[in-house]
C-alpha cells in the first residue's frame, strides 16, 4: 500500500448536483427552483412567521396582560412552617441561613413570612419581608420580626 494508491471506500463519496449548467444537464433553465415567485429569486429569505401573505399567527392573536419588569419574586414561608422548624431544631431564632439549610428557600430567594398558621412559642424570625398578620402573630407570642 502506498499513499498515492489510497482511495475512499466505494460509495462513500457522492458527486454534488451541478445546477444551472445548461439545458443538457437536466438541471439548467430554472435550476430546480420551479417557475417565478419569491423563492426562485437570489437573495430570498423568508421572514420569521411569514405565512404566504396570510395574516400571521402572532398578529391574529390579541395581546393582553402586563408583566412589570420591576417585580420582585418572593419565596413564601408561613408561620406554621416556622413553628415546625423551631420545634424540630429546638431553636428560638430562625433566619434565612436556617431556612436554606432545611430546604425551605434557595440561596438567591427573597423570603417573605406570611401569617398562615399559629406560633406556640416565642420565636425571633429574620427575613426579607413580613406580612402584617405575620408580624402581629410573632410579636403577640413575644418573638421578634426583623426585616433585612
């Protein structure tokens, strides 16, 4: 075997279609593009969502709603969850690090304490936000609600 005798395997290489090289080739004339119309022209590229002149879907469907770009997505944690966590850990103080360690919030979550449930003991809670009912319930039991 010599380098000058190497050839690709039989059938592994296809010859490309030679388009637009005269009528005798069978692919001359319209060069496999059919007759006239935008698709037969050079430089044609269809716009995204173009439906042949029919009113496109994104213009047929009505627009509605609004999403504020300034909205802060919060992770809710209720008082009953805080009480269960305080009982489990026998802790008097619950902060965001403790919530993260126990899988109740993620590292980047903004935590808001809500007022569902009841506290049975005085617990100091540190979070980003509190609802009014949560603050009242925590302070009624002798605890402290500290916002970051």
